[in-house]
C-alpha cells in the first residue's frame, strides 16, 4: 500500500537528514495516523517518514528532541488508478534555542 504522505526531514541550518528520532502524525478530522520510518540510505541514515494510505487533506505534525515542533496544514494526497498518489513534503526542522 502506498503512503498518502511522505515527509523528508532535514535540519534547517545544515540541510542534512534529520528523520532519525523524529515522531509525528497526519491528521484528518478525528482520524490520526502515526508517521513511520519509510526510506533511508544504504549507510542506515533515515531520510523520510510516511503515513496514511488513502486520499485526503491532512495536517502533518512532527517533533524531534532538540528541534522546534513543525507542522503544515492542507497537505493533499489525491487518488489514482491504483489507490493513493503519495504527496511528498519537506520538513525543515529548526534547532531549538
């Protein structure tokens, strides 16, 4: 099953992957689906998190220790011939002071 939303997580200041240790969810109305590890590099670096399996318009929320919370409203995943078309989002996490 294809995810509805795939989130690339990066450190805003250095532009490097920051998905390892990040947690979050996608929300649509009262429905919540947790983000899960999705894709990584051959060296084991986690690059993306994903959630959902159906079309919809979602609010994406992400948290990681040492960073400010991140969210985006209005993330839309559309349906296709074979299910959902994955929408990709880039979350640029800002280190916390």
